[in-house]
C-alpha cells in the first residue's frame, strides 16, 4: 500500500468537513419546510436528496477513516522494521567500534615499539662508533708505541 502525504489527508478531511456543513445547512433549511408540507414534492425531493448526500458523506468519511487507519498501520509496521534495522546496525557498530579501539591501541603500541626500536638502534650505532674509535685509537697507540721502540 502506498503511503499518502499527510497534507493530502488534511485536504480530504477539510473537504469532508466543508461538505458536511453545506449539507447540514441545506437540511436545516429544508427540514422545517418538509415537515410543514410533506406532500410538496419540491421539499420532499430536496430533503431526500440532502439525506442521500449525508449518507454518502458518512460513507466517504468511513472510507477516509479506514484509509487513514491502514496508512497508520503500514507506517507503524515500517517503523518497526526500521527500528529493528537500527538496533542491528547499532550492534554491528558497537562490535566494529570495539575492534577499532583495539586497533588504535595496537597502533599506539606499534608506534611505541617502533620508537623504542629506533632508539635502541641509534644506541647500538653510537656504541659501535665509539668502539670503532677506541679500536682505532688503540691501534694508533700500538703503532706509535711500536714505532718509538723500533
């Protein structure tokens, strides 16, 4: 069932309301004349026509109410479906959010591990450089010592 715009329902209700007051005004005008002269065909025909119009209006109002109730039922069912989908998406979002948080924690741990590894690498580099300088200094000292003794 297609869902009708709420403004369309407002228009229909206003139209039914306007029709009701027009028919009621005609009935109020013709009913006393009809009761005074029931044998006059002009008044009796007008009264019967107005009663028929009122019955048709009652039928139209019932159809309007029925359509409105069906639309409300359909909208209610659609809302339940969308609500279930939202709840499912919230569950999935919660799961993925937890995974994202754990990945962020892992990323922070990885950054810290990388930083520590670079620091240790630089420390080893400086230690090897100093060891090389000490070795070169010792070799130069031995060379000078051997040269002076020779």
